[in-house]
């Protein structure tokens, strides 16, 4: 951020000098620019990702054949599996109760007399966050358990969070940080490795232990990318430089239950790629149970980029403008 007029003049003069000398390397050495973000080569599997077997809609469960499953006790909030055994989280608003039930038998595994209960996931485990009461605007998970299908083991307490809850990963999110509910560890750009360290970013979503974000590198913002943080590493999925610098091209986040796929259509429809974010792999495609998520994108009509449009397809250029003017979206998934 340019803090004052003197700093602006310094940068302007520096830019003029480089314009005459053409010395891009000098810009990089001063941190004003940065190398292009090269996409990480992810494993490719020649498969079509199928949607989740069950999804929750309007307080009931729908299976992949369209059959509806209700629970007369209350509203079903989440459905999840542990080693192919399916469970669901039920809310009974009349007496502030929550229940974890077996989907096949509808037997209650555990009951919570709590203000809020949320189910989180990493790739191999299920976690339950429990909030005892409303804390006058403060948000606290009093207990966090790991659930193996039979037993609940307490792994964390008094997790203070502010931001957006997600139902597909282990992070509580807001625009510039992410909190791991398992450990209470806080992730910000200064914790990111390599070229993303101290980048300008905002979080897009959480899938299992994968934190999906948009990162802009270089003070002059020469490149930006959708990337994923996982266990100390960052994987660049798609960058503006990969899409011919300007970031044109069309992208969609497609979801089915807890599964998320990023679809990338290259400029002039030259090719289409699919990235399955749950497993960090590239795939052949996904079935039609996956539906796109809406996102605000910058309206571009020739030289006019003044408006915003709520739509299912967006561009990296649109995400760049989110970052420039700080009009950032809420967590998408």
C-alpha cells in the first residue's frame, strides 16, 4: 500500500527509470514484481468424479437417486460418512438439542444440549465442534471432538473463532486468515511458504484439510492464482500467467455435498480442465450432480469494468479486482 505522496513519487520515478532501461530483473530484486506463478503439476486420474451419495437440502437428505429421507424429530443439518458408514447431524429447535444419528437405523449415537453443533472434516477423520451457549457476540467452540463412528474423543477446547463456518473442511474462515479447529493454529499470508509468503490473499473455501485461496504476488500485482495450502505446502492450481497474463478464461467451482471441483475453460475454449480439490488431483471431469456456486465477478464490457455481476462463471481477472478494491467475497465453500 502506498502510504503517502513521497512514497508514490519514489515508486513512479523508479517505474520511469525501469521504463527507460527495461530492467525487469531490477523490479524483481526490489520486490515490486515477482516471477510468474507456475501451476503445480498435480497427479492426473482418468476418472469422472461422482457426486456425494447423500446431500442435505431444506432439512432433509436426498440420495443420488432423488429419494428423500426425513427425520420427524427435527431438521437434518449435515450428512457424512466414516469408512462408508453414514451419519447425520439433527437439530431439534424446540429444546435446543442436537443429535448425531446413524443414517441406516436412525439410532442416536450422541445427544448435545448445546447452542450450536457443527461437523468438520479432514480426509480421514470427522470432527464435532460444540458451542454451549451464545456468548454475546463472541464465537467459541467450547469443545472439539474427533468422532470415529462409535466414540467421541475430546481434542481441543475454547476455540475462539470469527468468520465463516464451512461444512467441507477443518478451517473457520474469514477474508484474510483461517483457523484450524483441530489445533487452534492461525494461518495468514506470513505463514505461507515460498513465493506466496506475505502475498495479498483472500480465502475462498476449505475442503478437508485443504485451504483454497486466491493469492496475488508482487507489489505491482503481476500475477495471481487460485492455490491450495495443505500441511505446510502451497499448490498453485491455475494462475493469470497460465491464462495468457490477463487472467481471461472462465472458471467455475462445482459442488456436490462435500466434494468440490474447479473447472477451468481456457481462452477461446482451447481446452477445459477439472481439478478435484478434495484429493488435489486433476481429473477427466465430474458428473451432473455437481452444481456451480455463484460468485460476484467484475463486469467487463470492452474498457468498461465498472460493475459487478452475480454469476456462476468468473475469471481470475475478476478475483484480481476483488483484491485491489478490497471488495472481497465471503467463503464460498
